[in-house]
C-alpha cells in the first residue's frame, strides 16, 4: 500500500492538546490543500514559432503528486485552453513528510517532451513544482522532431526566468539569503 502523506501541525486534523500523537492523514485534494497550487498557478507568454505551433508554459507549487491531475483539470477547463492539443508536463516534489523524492512526467502525445521537462526541473534543482506546457497545433506531431524539445525547453526556461526575476525584485537580498540585516542584530 502506498504511504499516505500527513500534513504538518497547524494545517488541521491534529491532536489539540499539543502531544506528539500521530496525526490523521489530511486530504491533499481538500480545498485547503489545493489553495497553494491554485494560488501559485502562473502562466508564461503564449508564443507561436516558425513551425506554426503555439506553446505556453505554466507552473505552480505542489506538495503531493495527487494534486497534479487536479491542477491539470483546472487548466483544461479554462475557456482559452479548449483547443489545446497537447499537455506535456512534469513534477518534482520533495515530501515535507518523509523527505522522499516524488517525480513524474507525461508526454501527452508529444514524445519525450515530459521527460525533457522533468530533466529541466532536475538540472535546475527545482522542487515542489509542476511544470506544464500547452501546445496548440493542427499538424502531425512527428513533423516537429527535435524542434519540439527546443520550443518546450525555451518556454519553460522563459517562464522560470521571469518568476526568478519577480522573486528577486520582491524581496530584499537579505531575506532571500536568510541572513539578518546589520540593523536587526543589535539586540
């Protein structure tokens, strides 16, 4: 039987008296648990390449592999995504409960694309993320060849770069590095 993840204290469903009794498993698909993936879901710029395929990358934080299909369903239900032909994706999660690495990918009709996305997450040492690339195209999948990987990779990297810049612009360097400022260390 697969291990059921347990949510940390303070997220609901624990012993109220503060003892260290095992907590009952929380539902990773509950509204509370899905708040993180849904609130962090971010889409990059849609781009049409010379090969007449249009790509767009999407990323969000996930804490459990069971959340991946729910995020995908939410995107697929969006009006502007009704004509998407392929949804290659990958996730990489370091469980906060047992420290185990959970990762997976799906090509969704774009052979090798999911693996390339997972490889990118691994190389960049990114954790607790789901990365999805949507592709609109009416041509035959095989006609793209290795150009498919170039487009998928470029879309993913562009979105991740944009997010990295946004994070850097939003937080002072000492917060990102986890260091205390000189002014705060005097007391």
